[in-house]
C-alpha cells in the first residue's frame, strides 16, 4: 500500500526556534509537496520538488525553506518559527504525470508559542 | 490564474438524504479535476478524478462527480449519505506542470 509518512503528528515550539518537518514516501514518486492548511483557506502550496535537489516556490514560501537530498525524503524547515506559522502542514507526493494524483501524509500540527 | 471555488463552507444533511457539493474552477486549458475527503485529524484521501472522456465519473464510497465544461463546474454527488461521510471535502484542479490548486473546502455534517 502506498504511504506518505510525516515524522511528527504534533509539535509545540517556541518563537524563534528552528523547526524541521520530515516527510518520507515509499512510492518512488518524483514529485513531493508541502502544503499548509488553515481553516477557511483550504490548502496552500508552500514548496514543491520535482526531483532530488530541485525545488520550486509555491504560493506562500516566505519564512520556509525545503531540502530534498534523497528521492524519498522532503523536509520543510522553518528557520525561525513565528506564531503565524501555527498551522497544519501536509506533505504529499505524486508521479511525474499530468494525471498523477496526490498522495497525502496524515499531517503535522505545529503550534508556535 | 488557476483557482477553485467551493461556495459552501458548511453543509448539513440528514442521513439517507442526497448530497451535492459544488465546485467551480478557473483554468485556461483542459483541467484535471479531483475531489478529496479529509476525516478529522487525517490527511486527504482521493475520492475521484477526471482527466478526459465520460464527464460523469464514479469514485469510492458511492460518490460521483460530473464535469460541465460550459459551467466550469465539477460537482460532487452522493444519492444517500451515511453518518460516516461527515468530513471535509476539497475540490482541486491540476495543471500540466504537476501543480495542484485546492478550494477552501466544504465541511459536511450528517444529522441522524
């Protein structure tokens, strides 16, 4: 069965801390994505990657960076966490195909105090 | 620019009643359309997708959706709702560059 695993379901961090959110997929997918989900706003794309070491900004990249050193792993980094980054973060992957659907992890709920 | 609109934020239906969730999209080319469902505390699960061909597509859990190009719509339907269908539903459009655009979601409440 296909699987996207996000290492932390719940995190509580303090303002200014560096935060790493890890995501691993076991489907050999080329594309990986990080979304942020907030009530009433749906899912907003932060970054995506279509190959190892490749990344592209999504709609809301400010305050975030990403790393993709291996095909199966895509990390989201908050260099200096702020309270407005309190949110649910969803990782997803897909094949390189215009018809490739997204497979999602269960999400990481981050609270920044 | 691509966009997806789900005009209903919350919908409440009685168990056994029919359901229709609305989705309108804005996209310049042939859209790839998806409906996802999210149960509380979970990630998103694909219900169904449309790429081409028959404009009425069947999905899992008894859901179907109809693509209407003239109305730029892709509404989700189910003839008889079950209590387990209570969740949040997201419509999405995919482009040729492997990017996906999501609506803001519709929360479905099912009355016993």
